[in-house]
């Protein structure tokens, strides 16, 4: 399609989606009525800015099925978030929704360099989490062979990679690093595996981590983006040829970037802000202007010129740390840490409040080929870099390799102890 044809299709699907939501989901009828808008007010794509946002709290308040726009006998699958910070968010899919989801992930695979005959080692977790099953269906839809490993059992992951010789792995970046570490501990050279492509998502990761993974395995690592509230993995994917942001399937989703400090302001392409998505084809659970909390930038298309791409998400508005008036993100610290030769990608950020002021300790492992003395010297350099480049004083605590807990899914970087008794603080 030309861009003009695509935008005409988007408008047609957007008008259907907004009306479908208004007429079949009480939450949207109430939100639209309160905002003074109706589906008839949507005459152009830009008119979507007149409509209210949807947030995770909106979905939690309507737990479990009040956001569904079709009868339950049309719902073929249910997924849900972990609910670690409250009620889980629940999503449903019709047959049509599942077909579009598989199509989106299949496109991601094609863009990442997958070809028929490839074996794909799927190490995303299966279950209520959308990652494993979403990737599984997309792999089959693309005409590839799936190895449904799920997460965990790291020794068995390594055995299957060795025995089955997959060309592609789908996994979170933090867990792929865990696999890399385990192979090194066992004296295996990860560069000798059959893996050529890693499709990595479900958590923010930096360019420095991309380089470490690519060099460790001698492969190409590409990004994938998705949210269960939108669909699951496969909303966008990165080209193995360009590796400079993920192409958004704009026939399925309408993206916006809004100012994180003034949500009423929709930003032009090229400016960073919070990523907002509206679904264009979802039947079971249409989503209107969903605030992802992810910070990104919309850019012109590359591998698919008629569709825009998004810069790889490196941080979220809700993982921002405010330390004595200075705003910082884990990705900023990770970028600086991986610039130090003796420091690894395994770290935690511990927030404490021993007196009146908040304190941040970066607990980070040394690389095994360096001594503790060398790593601590790099830690002092990191401390200086954080002070100069981010503008805040932190403590650095270097620990031996394999000291910190390993992730088998999404890595939890920030550990907040500020509301706990001092006796429960980590002893550093």
C-alpha cells in the first residue's frame, strides 16, 4: 500500500473500532460521554486526540471481563498480566483477534530474517503471560518449526540449543544473558551454537546490551514490541538489516506520541514522549488511546517504508527514579556501567532512606575475567560518570559473578526498600 492508502484503511478501521467500543463497552461509553465526544466526532485520524486515554487502572477497575465487547461465547482465549502491583489486567481474543495476532508476529519473524525451514527456540514463558503462546502461534503461522521450551530450566535450554540446532531464539534479553553466563560457567563457547538471530523483547534493553549479546553468541539481536493490553508480542518488530527501531504494523494499530508532562499535547514524529496506541481490528477487547508508559520516538519507515517505526524502548515513565530531585532511568545507569570493561550487565538498583534523604546503591557483578580490584576501580569510574553525566551521587557496590539472582523472564532492576524498617535493608 501507499501511505495514503494505508491512512485511508486506518481511518476506516479506527471509526469502526471507536463505535464498536462505545456501543459495546460500558467503560468507553462512560468515558466518551464524560469527555463530550461520540464516534461521530471521528472524521480524521487526528481527531483521535479528542478522545480520552485508557490506562491500566481503567482495566483493573473493570476486572475481569467488563472491557470485553463481545459475548463470552465468541472469546477463544484469555490472558492476564501478573498483577504484582494490584489486580491483573485481563484481555480476551476472538478467532479473528488470534488470527491477526499470529499474522503480526509472523511479520516480525520475516523482518528479523526468518525463512521457511528455520527452527525457532521459544524461551518466552507460556501461560497467562502472552509471550510464549503469542510467539508460538506466530512461528507456526510463518511456516517455521517451533521448539516450545518456555522459560526456566537453563541447563535444559542449553541442551536443546545444542541438540536441536535452532537458527533463531525468542526470549527476553536478560534471560538470554543468563543462558550466556551458564554456558560460560560450563566451559561452552556460545559463539559455536547454531543461533544466528535473537528476537528479544518484554523489557527495556540498551544498545550496550545488544552488543554484549551479539558478541557473546555471534548472532544478530533484534527488538520486538508488544503489550498484552494491545495484543501481545508482535505489535512491531525490528529489521535485521537496519536494527534501528521496530516497524509498527500500522494497519493493526494507530500509534501516537504524547508529551509525558502534558498529555494533551500530541508530539510530531521525531520527538520523544509517551507511546500511546489504539487498536484498529480487535473485536473482543478494543483499546482506545492506551497509555503504555513506554518512552519512545516515532520515525519514518525503513524496511517497510509505508509504515512508521518506533525507537527501541529504553525506559518507562513508571521506572523513573527521582533521587534528591534528579530524574534518572535504569537504562541510563546500564549504559554507563557497560562502558566499564570489568562490570557486567547483571545489576540491581537498591533504593533506601536510612535518614531523611533517599540513597541509591548500584549493586553490580564484576566480569569473571577481571579481579575484584580491577572491578572496583571500574566501579569508582562508574560512580564518577553517574555524577557527571546524570547529576546524582550514588554508591557502587561490586560483587562477585553469580551473586545476584538471575532472571528467567523479565528482569527486576529496581529494589525499593524505602518504606521498610532499616533492619530489613541489605547489608552492604
